[in-house]
C-alpha cells in the first residue's frame, strides 16, 4: 500500500524574492520578477531582460568558507534547502539519517564554472585549471552538499530533464516516500544559467524574446 506524502516545509530563491510571503504576495499582485540584466553586461546581447538575482548571499545556510568552492546554482540550493528545513521544523537528530534523502533537479548545473575554467585553460594553460572544477560544475553538487550539511544519508540523486527537472525530481521524491524507501526527502530544483554562454545559447536558439521594453509586463 502506498504511503501518504505531505509537504512539511518550503524554501525558495527567486527573482521575486527569497521569502515565502514576499513571493506569494508578488504572485497575487501579478508582479513580474523580470528586469534589466544586472548580472552581466547586457550590451552585446539582443536579449536585455532576465529574472536574475543580484547580490545573492546564502547567509547562515552555507559556511562562508565554502562560498568559493560552490557554484552559484549550489548556493541557491543551500539557501532554499535550508529555508525549507527551517520551515518544516523537522529535527533531523530524531530521524534515521538513512531514511532521509535529497532528490533535486537541474538542467545545466555549474555553467558559470565551465565558462571560467575554459577561459583559464585557453589563456593560462591546463595547469591553471582549478582542481575544484568538477566538484563545482557537476549536477549533483547541490544535492551532495545539502546531504553533507544536514547529515541526510538516504537516497540522493539529481534529475536532468531540461525545464522539467525540478518537477521530475519532486515526482521521484513522492514515489520514494510512497514506496517506503525513505521517510523524508528534501526536493526541488536549482539553476543559475544567466551567464554569457547561457544567455547567448538560449538567445540564438530563439528561446528568449528580444522585446526589451516594459520588463514589468514580461512573461513570468
């Protein structure tokens, strides 16, 4: 018999905000999180708008010494995951760590790290490529770091199904609990693809609008 599954806590990082009430009120007010690009210089691109998150700081949800060894998409996950755990009021000290896991979705992972290290490879040679490159860019870096921080030793994997990655991951989390393979799953998705390569590629495949006026009316 399938077990009943409930959502006990939520956390997020969005261009509308980082607090549940703030984002929900923004949705109810039909506010758009789309604005003029600020993470990168918009001048070379046809697309000038994005739902970016400038000046992001994961705060207490990630040790400051770890910031440089984690890509932005993982930092998003650390914050949102930490907020979800906090919101749930779960005490993992009272849970079986082997029955608690992490199932996340990410379509691209550490794209910005790939850009940085390719540039370093071409300009300075192979010996100057960071040894942290692979641990930073791999898709399961977000889930792995969350499991390490909170001691979640149960099922841990990352789903990559393009724009459906997070929804896919949440479906897998649901089934994992339903079929009694875990009691608690931290699930969701994370992405940080507003980079020179990401913007160029999506722009050139015609996946982004080049209508750049009235960002507050952009699709959300």
